[in-house]
C-alpha cells in the first residue's frame, strides 16, 4: 500500500508539466481567438461607419471622410487611445466592390476618377488588414514563430460618393 502512494506522486510529477503546458496553450489560443474577434469587430465598425458616410471619394485613398471613419473605429472616444495596442489607421485598407451584369463581385471601375462623371458607385465596401496584425505566441518552454491575423470585413455600401 505504501508503495502505491509513491507511484502516484511519481506519476503526478511526470504529468504535471505536460498538463501545465496544455493549460498555458489553451489560454494562449483563447487570447488569439479573442484578439481576432476584436479585430474583426473593429474592422466591421470601420466598414459600417464608412458605408453610411455621404460624399466619400474612392479615388483618393487618403479621403478625410474615410480616414475619419477608420479613426472612429480604432480609437476610444473617451481617451483617444487605440482600442488594440499598436493598431493604427495606416494598417487598414478600404476597397470597393461592384456587382457585374451576372451578379458576381468584382473590382469597381475607377477610370472616371477626376472627371465630373466620377468613379462607379460601389455596391460593397471591404475593410481589410493586408499586412495583418502580428502576434508573438507565448507558451512556456516552446518557441513559436510570430504570425499575423488578417481579418477582412465586407459590408453593403449605402452612402453616396463624389
């Protein structure tokens, strides 16, 4: 009987590091999932804000109305700090998509930029992070390479363009 208790302590000592690594790994995967969810929600807020704006200029990537919509989604209105550390407006990209005659999504015709006719009015706006948001996984005693989360959100466009 006494010998069996010693085996239990030995087995616990052998399996405890593995269990702790599994728990640490699950916590990290939960953090990555939450970060991806938060980035997607921020991109959705930016896309919706831009999609209902009036007078957007899709010919100018630095259009003030578009930049204001992106900034409103990224920064806390009370403090002015980013909602997610190291996330900035220049990491986001706003693109337009139009439906063709067959109903398939494609790029909008921007050949009319700078003319009174203007560019084609988009049907959808897409906000994405082409460079991604890089995170460094932290699991004790295991070195993993950094990877990037690349969320993308597409919403219907309801506003007007110049």
